[in-house]
C-alpha cells in the first residue's frame, strides 16, 4: 500500500460510536450470529449426552464443555496477535469458515467423540469471531464509550444465545433432539460468514489512529510475554479482571452443563428446561445494554464486585431450590450479576491497555476468561460425581463470592472520568522501564 493511500486512510479515520454507527451496528448483528452458534447447544446438548449417548458420569458428560472452553481460550489468545499482524477482518472471516461444519457434525454424530470434535471447532469459531468483534468495536468507539460499546456487543451475543436456546428447546420438544434444532446453527453460520466477508470493514487503522494520539513509551514493540504477564499477574486491575472473568465463565459452564440435568432429574419437561436455560442469558444479554453504559458513568470496580456477589446468590438459590419458580428467580439473579460483570471487565481491559497492545491484552484476558469453561467442567463434573449435583453447585457459589472479594480488594477504579489515555500512557511508561 502506498504512502499516499495510508495518508488518505489516516485522515479519514474518526473515533466514536456516532461517527462509526453503521459499521458498529453491523458488528452487533454479526455478534448476534456468533451467540446463536452457542445457543443451538445450550438446551439440547446436555440432554443428548444423557438421553441419546447415555453418558452416566457427570465428568464425562461435561467433556464437550471442557473441549470447547480450552479451545476457545487458546483461540482468544491467538486472535489478538493475529488481528494485530494480519488485520481484524481476515481473522473474523476465518472464524466463520471454521464454524460452517459444526451443525452438521452435531446432526450426524454417531458417537460422543463427534460431539467433542464439533465443540473443538465451536471453540475456534467463538474465539476468533467473538474476540475480533470485541476488538473491532473498541477500535471504532475510542476511549469515551467503551463500557456502552461492550454492553451492546455482549448484549447482542447473549440475547441471540438466549433466544436460540428457547427456540431449540421448543423444537426439540416438537421434533426431537436431532436434527431440527441444529438447523438454526446452519443459518447463523451462513449469515455470519456472508456479512463478515462482504460488508464488514477493517478497523485496525482506527487503533493506529488512537495510538498515535498517545505519547509512545519507546520505539520498540512490546513483547507478547510482557503483555501476558502484565495482564495475568502483575497489573492489579488487569489481573483482577482476568480471575473474575475465569470464575464468571466457570459459572456459565456450570449452568450450561449441569443445570439442564438438575432440572430434568427434578421432573421438569423440555420446554420448561429450555425456558430456564434461556432466561439466564436473556437477562444477562438485555441487562448489558444498561450496565455497560452505567460503567462509563459510575465506574467499573464496584459493578464487577457487586455482580460477582449477585451471581453467587443466584447459584445458592439454584442449589437450594426445587421448583420452576424458584429456579426462575435464581436465573434472573445470575443474569443480573453477569450483566454487571461481563461488559465492565472488557471495559477495564480497554481502559488500562495501550492501543498498540490492546488487542493482545484482550486476547490474554479472554484466554483466562474462557478457560473458566474448562475449569468449570472439571470442578463441577468431579464434585458432582463424588458428592452429587447440588453440592457441586454450592461449591461454585463459594468460589464466585471469593472472586468478588478479590476484585474489591485488588482492583482500582479504571474509568478515567473524561481523560482518555491517562492510564494507558502510565502503563506505557511502565513498559519502557
């Protein structure tokens, strides 16, 4: 690309939600399709494990979540570096190409191994597509509306997940667990690939534009090792966010893998199970349109702390409950708590990480966050096999409360009160030292 072309592109770049509304809205729609890909599994797959493949042990039945979580975590980490090296759009399109065969594998699976293979592909699909839409939205909006941007992004994904979980529950009750519920997945994959390949535009130059406005620490490229350690351990806000993200998705893995089995063994039919499975991400998804905006006004730290404690209360109610109405209240509490946490954690990463290494920091954070699925599958599966379903849920409730306390004691407030770049510049200087 010529210098003149680069100059014209740089001159045309504008940061802000309003100025980039068309592309932002398109990426919201794309992330809705990303969420729908997970939603096709939420109600049906745990029931397939129990009723079709007759997998008795909880640890074995949750292997699909562990495979998904581990693969997605690694794909998140790769997505950050790849999107810096090759651009955001190629990574997004590659994620959708990987997603195309997933519904077919689930429809035709003759053994549980096929389901695990499909979830490995799903982890790659989700890691590449969801991470990239997050990075692209942060690129577009700049420093002033990160919380709102992440709220809208996550709301689209989880609202679509919830709606798909509800619809697939109804379809499974009417037509059986396979193949009809997974036809929705084929539609989501085709839609996501089509929009990403034809209409989505590259946003990496927006990050370059924002980075140029900040005083660089030095002329050297910051190493991936430094970013990994800084995000995971050394930096207080980033590391607190990373552990909270891991525990949050540990909870989601519990809800995905064990709640449908608990509800079924307690006598609920498939439509009622589908309603409960959908209610939690529905509240989570819709709530994020508010909580992301609130984090821009009120700050990040106490929304995250409160959200983890509310999640813990919801999980306690699941463990103690035994009726649809009680579990519905628990699902609402879990949804509210997760809505407080999910976009706000991403906003923290955007606050602290400098634009030059922000995509890789997002990848590291999402590595830890989505390892929560694998950790949750292991913790919940082993404890459920040894102690039973309800004790496993009680244990996760305690872990979640402890995570909230860690955020309260370790994280500082990262919202910069209208002074974008202050924290990022400070840590760029830290990197130079």
